[in-house]
C-alpha cells in the first residue's frame, strides 16, 4: 500500500488577497476558458504575442542562458554568486494553450535563490501541438537535466500534469528524479469529478467548458483519458515522492482525491498534499502575501536535505 499525507491550512485570506480575487472576478479572468470557440480564439491570440521572456528584474538579479533545443526554447536561470545545489525543471501551465506569462518568473526567481538552477522550457502548444509531439521532447530535456545535480520536476496546472507524465516516462527509461511537484495540477483532463461543476462558481480563474476542449486538443488523436494527459489514471508505481499544492477554490481540486486513492492502492507510492482552503488556482505565482509565503516554502523544499540524493 502507498502512503498519503494531507496537510490542510484553514487560514483566511489576507485583506490584500480578498481585493486581488475581487479584481480577478472584475477582470473576468476565467473568460479565457469559457466555451471551446472562445478558448481557441483567446489561445491563438496569446500565442501570437509569444512567450513572455524573463522580466527585467529576473535578468538583473540572476544569471540567464537561452537556448533552442528541437522545438523547445529553454531558459536556464542560476544565482549569480552561488553554485546551485539542485536543478528544477519547471513546466508552465496555461491549459496546454497559453504561453509563459510574467507571473512565472516571480516563482522562478524564488526557486533560483534556493540556490538552484531552474530550467524553463517554452514548449509547443495546442491546438497546433499535441502530447505525442511534445512529451518526448520534455522527457529528453528532463533526462539530460538529471546529470550533475539532483533534479526536481515541478509544474503548475497543465505543467503539473506534465510533471507526473514525465515522471512516468523517466521511470520507463530507468531515470529517477528526486521529487515530482504539482502546483494546482490538472490531473484529469476530462474534469469528470462530480464536484467540478459546483466548484466552478467559486473559481475565479478556470471554466470547465474551455478546459475540456483544450484537453481534447492536446490529447488528439487519443481520448483525453489517456494517462499521459490525465495522469490521475497513470501507473504510479516506482515514482519518486509526489508533492501536490492545491487550493480548495479550484475546479482541479477534486482530482487530487482520486490521485490519493490511486496512491493508497499502489505499493511503495508516496503522496504529500498541502491544501489551502482559501486559495485559488496557482496562487503561488501571484503577487499576494500567500503567494510569497508559498514561494518561500517551495524554495526551502527544493533544497531540503530530506529528499536530495546524489546520482
């Protein structure tokens, strides 16, 4: 049997965060995923604007390298005055359809200060690209990233799903990162859990109709239940420890229960869940006090001697 640890933080949101969430509702952030047609139109518009490169503050504080690798654009971010002790492969979210935004660089800066080398790939997106095309590229990058330093594979939302899928692919290659970390991970592309519809009313970011469409585009020609797209149904045996951070005001939250059930049924599997009841989708990238505190925790986590191991 597997082991599941679940930690719940019931702290109320700070006044700043209450205002921040109200502004998200006012700006209709979740409209980007309302309906398949509108989701496609918004995605193509944002993709035409391209990925947001490292911000001025990121370039000023950290050492950056940029490379092209097959169909990937890859940034490597390192501290200027200290040697990294761990490497983090960070996979951005956006429902497989939205490019990198400036919020991600806020989290990258925190991780790099661990000290860590943070590898950030900008990968091809749906509807033009699919999991068949992109997952092997990211797995190759992950395998190469295990050389020389312990590797933590981390991602948010769709990137959280990719994190688990890459972990499974690496296992098949006999490669084992130190840990897998999903931040508000999109574990079930079908959003088939009964609680999803009720949660949508409290989620200021995500709408189920557009997300389901994005999952279908990413999966094709396979069904969105394919374990590489919905890793809640993947074989979890032989994986490194899985860590999930999730907020209760997130339509992706119910699938974490299913993941916990799968872990309990899998010999040797380990899952640690940290849930914040007042938080929304991918709050840890946002300019709010709770986001800053979570980034500080993640920085400590990636350097923790409790899981780092040598090759």
